[in-house]
C-alpha cells in the first residue's frame, strides 16, 4: 500500500467533506463566470420595460419573440450573415486543415535543405501582429480586385501558420518506424500521408479544425477591414451593424448576440472534451 | 535511387502551397509594410506617394494620441497577470479536490471560445451606468456613486480590463490544469506530512513547478493584448475621449478612418517592435523566477 492510499484511508470522511464544499464553491464561481450568457439569453426575450428590472428576472414573465424576429427577419437579416459566415468559415477551415496538414507533414517527416531555417521563419511570422499586415493587405487586395469580397477573408486563413505548428507537433509523435517500413514496402509520401498519417492524426486534425472554425466564425477584425457591402457582412460584423443601427433596442441586441454565439456554444457542448484536451496538449507540449 | 530522388521532389510539393501562401499573405505584406512606413501613402491607390524618410517616425514622437494609446496599452496589460493569477488559483482548486471536474473545466473555458464582440455587447449592458445590473447591485450594496464604467473616461479602461480578464481566464485554467498533472503527488504529500499548510505547498511547491507555464501564459497574453482590438472597437470605439484607445486600435483608425496608410504602417511597425521588446524582456527576466 502506498503512502498516498494510507493517508486517504485514515480519514476518508473528512476529505470528502472538504471536497464537497470545494465543489460547491467552485460551482458557484463557475456560474458567476457564465452569468453573462444567462443574462443575454434571458434579456433577449424581454420587453423593454423588463430589461433592467431589479432584482433580475432570470425567467421573463412572458417570452417575447419580437427581438428574435427583428434579428432574423428584420431589415438586416441574420440569415444573410449566417450564410456568409458559414461559407467563409467552412471553406477557410477546410483549406487550412488540408494545406496545413500537408505542410506539417513536410516539416515533420521530409528532410530538405533549409528546413529548420524555414521553420524558424514560420515561428517569427506567428509573432507579427495582424495590424502590421492590414495596410499592405488592403492595398494588395484592392490592386488584385478582391477587396470587399469574401476571398479577402478566406485566402489568408487558408495559409495557416498556427495549424502547421499544431499538426506538426502531433505528426512528430508518430513513430518513425511506421513510415519507414511503409517506405521500404514501396509506399511514397502521398500514400504514407493519406493512408497512415491522416487516419492516425484524426483527433488532432479534428481539434484543429474545430478551433480554426471558431476563430474564423469569430473573426471580426478582418471583416471590419476588408468588407464594406452590407450583403457581404459576416455574423460579427452584422452584429456590430445591428447594434449601431438599433442602439437602444437592448433586447434585440441580446437576441443578435445570442444568434451569433449559438453555433460555437453548440459545437463546444458537443466536442468540449476534444477541444479542451487539444488546447491543453498543444500548449503544454509546445 | 531514382525513386528516392522523385520522393524528395514530391516532398517539396507538400510544403510548397503553404510556402507560397505564407509568402504572399504574410512575408510580402510584412516587408511591404516596412517600405510603407517611410512613405506618405494615403488612400488605396496611393497616388502621389513619396518617400518621406523618417518623417513618420518623427511625427510619432509628437503625437499625443499615440502617447495616450501607448500608455493605455500598458494599463490594459494588467488584465493579463490578473487572469493568469486567478487562472492558477482556479486550476489548483479544480485539480485538488472537486467533483465534476470536467464539467466545471468546460464552464470556465467557454468564454474563451466566444466571439469577444458578441460578449462585449452583453457586458456593455451589464455595465450600463445608471440601470445596468452591476451598478444597480453596487448601489443596493450601499455604493452611492458607482463608477460610470464604459461611459466615463476614468473607469472605461477598467471595464475593458474586467471583460478581457474574464474572457482569457479560461484558457489559462485549461493550460494550468494540464501542467498540474505533471506535479508529483508524492512531493506535495511529503510536504504536507512535514506540516506545511495547503497554501504554503501551493506557493512554494506547486507554483515554482509550473513557472515555465506561467511564463508561457504571460508571453502569449501580453502579445495578444497588443494585437486584439475587436472588443474595444465594437464596444467603445476607443472612447470616451481616447481613454480606451490602444495601439492596435490606433493603427486601425489611422489607416481605415483617416486613410493615412503610410503613417498607420509606421505605428504598426513600432507596435511590432514593442511586442518584440516586451517578449524579449520577459524571456530574459525569467531567470529570476522560472524553474525548469
């Protein structure tokens, strides 16, 4: 019996008691953390008079659907924003995952001249603040005719740097023996990549894809800089627009905020274990 | 041998798309930005652009808004150590002894994934100066003159700091939780048998043990505090006055509100250098408190 177990067996009741109190305290703290979400949801169903009532009415007396109607079927429809955001996030994420995984394989498994130098260059690129790139990209995109199109948002995200890092990190953990024996059997890089690495790295790739999707979905800054036509707006920009147009429609604002966080909350609820473990492992290993 | 050569060529094909893309969308703009910072480029086409040498850099020295944005940015940084410290505490508690650890972990992490501007608008109403739940609660607790939060120059940055700390804390918790798995149980137990109190163990055993992670979180957090401006742009637009204008926001506004693209590039380059310098300082300062 280890010393650890001995201590536990000495006073099992006391430890459980402590644990219970800590659980209650931490649950309470956790609730405080997500209270803004409850307030947002509850306010989105309220009539103007009820919004700032105190004590807070967490469950509105009547569920007023008006704010949600204004968000989805009003002058600025969230259906348009949703469609734009889905298009950009899906194409951007799919591209980033594929091109990122290929490059990650190259950096992890294919020895070539200057590989380390190139990798350091990638590392340095990650430190560059996006603001430094906004102005030159604006000029370039205007010149190339993709300013104020969705391509201005999609193209840069496809060439992910962080994704190359993340997936390379995982590829490095795949034993060399596996790819070497495949190599000896006559399989080329393409077969090794598609038939061995991609299936083995499924969890890492899925985690990256989910995170990348949420980054793309939440990307407000690029949309702000590169889009000016209302019908091209993404969800965050549409939300911003809605708030500017109807600055006193608080319930509508909260309905719009609810609409814009909904997909990410759903994805998180479904995949939270993978997301959290993926984030944790990438950082601790790196 | 020929086959090996061909495989080598195929190898390049794997990285080529990424290299081309990164060159077009990262490397070239970075160099272009450097060039722009020495010009008076304005408007997208840049007609009539000239090289003006160091003029933009001289202008920064006398730019009142730049100076304010610079200091605001350092004030804004406070949210990083706050979120790291609280994140550490929550992680220690979650790690040590709670039921439903995974569910609680998820609850704390959620804000991190959520769009900062969506949640910024929620906070904006929570912080409403006269009717918002936060001030109403403060008043009912006996605070006669609660702060005006986002609507007054003296408190606006603190409201932003609270929002940002709240948002990034979950990330810190998750990273700490993972790191805490590496702290040997036996070590903590040996200390507790020697009569060390729980907080002493946390302070003198656990904290030094995860100090490399603390450094990592500080570096990431500080770098992001000089990059992200979406929340501030959406919620206050840098105001009232310039009380919440930070450097990245000032770059954005100079470029896309006033279309002074050359000058905006100069500020952006300075911003880059500031991030670089602070990261370097943190890296050099680690000897004093980081243990590997």
